[in-house]
C-alpha cells in the first residue's frame, strides 16, 4: 500500500528506491531481495491494484443495463477515483508514459485489458460502434486522469465525464444512423 501511494502520488519515474526503502523502513539489500527491482515492485503494485483499486468494470458493465448508462458510470467512477487523495490521476494511465520500458509495457497491458473488457461489452449490442466508442472512452479517461493530475477537482472532472456521457447517448442511440464517432 505504501509503495502504491508513492507511485500514485509522484509517478513511477519520480520515486526512487531510496524513497521506497525509507517509506517501508527497510534497507536497500532487503528491498532488492524482496522485489529484485523498482520495476518488480511496481508490477506487484499493479497486480494488487487490479484487485483492489481498479474501476470494477465487471460490476458496472452488466448486460441488464443500457450501454451508454453503464459507460457513463465508468467515466464518473474514473473521475471520482482520479480526484481522490492521496494522489490524483490514474496509477496505470500515468505509468504508460514513464521512462522504464518494463513498467510502461506492464501499464499498457493493464490499459489494453480494460479496453478489451469495454470493447467486448459494447460489441454485444453495438458491434458497429465498439472500436470507436472504446477509443472515445479510453481517450476521455486519459484526459480525466491528466486533468486530475494537473489539479482539477472532482466537480470539474464529473462535469467533464457527464458531458462526455451525453455524446455516448447520442452515438449509441438507435436513431443515430448518421451520427458516428468514426
């Protein structure tokens, strides 16, 4: 949890092994014995985050809900999580831009996995829009994360998520015929 908070608050690149060992109250040899590297620790943090901190897509993206409504909830949940203390932004999305190739690839794999869940959900009822709407959701979430990291508060992030949701309703409506995101 401590390492996750450090990575989340500062970003992967700004956290040193010295920061981690000090926060954990261990010495560097113990750190390397336990985690092999900072990237090794980050990978463990991602695994833990996936089960405890990630947006619960499986709970939100249910077959009994309208697609636009469920996706709107995903965006609002992202806004809430990205603006929460002790850090802002998304642990995973922010790490897709870090300098460490191994960490960047691990974060990208998490992002792709989430996009796959979203795309598959949309495809069940709107196969023609699945790719473009998934890209729209992903892009909006990246923007929400960046805005949170830059200091936007929950009120502003929710307003943006709700505005984005109105586009989803239009893009996924049965009458949309000529209104497409691609």
